[in-house]
């Protein structure tokens, strides 16, 4: 059974810690979804690689993406 839901905001929360090699693929997979009523909250827990900077770059490009450092 496929249920179509419109007008419902979906929050996607992703923990981020030293995942520089993977975080862009994760974010891109959310951006490619056909449903567009969402917000993506990326929680960077003190990454020591470039993960936080990658998250910030995406947040500057799309207002639905929020980053918490």
C-alpha cells in the first residue's frame, strides 16, 4: 500500500562525526527525494576532519538544511 502525504513537514536528523568521505552522499540522497517538505538537521559533534565544513557548504546552498556544531 502506497500512501501519498502532502503538506506534512518531515524532519531528518543526522549525526555527523568524522564522516568526511560519506556525508556528501548522505546529504545528496536527501536532496534527491521527490518529497520536498522536509528539513535536514545535521548534528556535527566536534568532527576533526572536514565534515563540518561540508555540512556548512550545503546549508548555505539550501535553506532546508540546518547545521548544529
